[in-house]
């Protein structure tokens, strides 16, 4: 199974979601599930934001090798499940790739706000929202 998380810049929210799920799957010894992330307006090759990297490190995850990328027909086509971080991202995905309509959904009931430009506390709040949404909405679908 291939899972894709999508936000805007693919430097914080979708990256945190990708790595949180990877760690959860590893801890649960769940095999054969690939997890990736992309952005609707990513600058290809950007690294993970410093605050997102710091929080992931606190969680025991090293995301230093992350390189941002834009969603594409190929990336979307490979994903059985696509989780958008906001309704706007979901609308963009389905607008660009109508064939993904039945595989794409929002990660949480509410939009997960973008912490870019804010301090570590804002990132902590977003990190926890993502972690809880993965436990509630993603893990039951893939295990």
C-alpha cells in the first residue's frame, strides 16, 4: 500500500505526517506500507523546516534527508490513500487529478493550520493534531 500526505510547501505539515506515520508503522511492525509526502506549491528540493525537524527529532525521527516535491500525476497515481492537510489541498488534488477523487480525503475533520513563520509552540500544536489524526483516521485504514 502507498500512502501520500499533501500540504502546500511539503516542508512541515505533510513531512511531519509522513514521518510520524512511518515511525508508527515501524513501531507496530506493519510491513509493506510505503509513505510519502508532497506539496501543492512546493519548491522542489527544499528541506524540512527547522521547527518541524526539531519536533521530529524529539519524537526520535531524523528527517534531515527530506527533499520537498510537488504533487504530480505519477505521485498521485501511485497512492492508494491520499490525505490532504486542508480542504483546500483536497480540492486542489481532485481538481488537478479527478481520478484521485475516491482515494483522497482530509487527514482530520478540521483543517490543520500552517505553522510556517510561527514559533515552536505553534509547531507543537500542529504536530500533536497530526499525530492524533493519524492514530484516529489513518492507522485504522491501513492496519
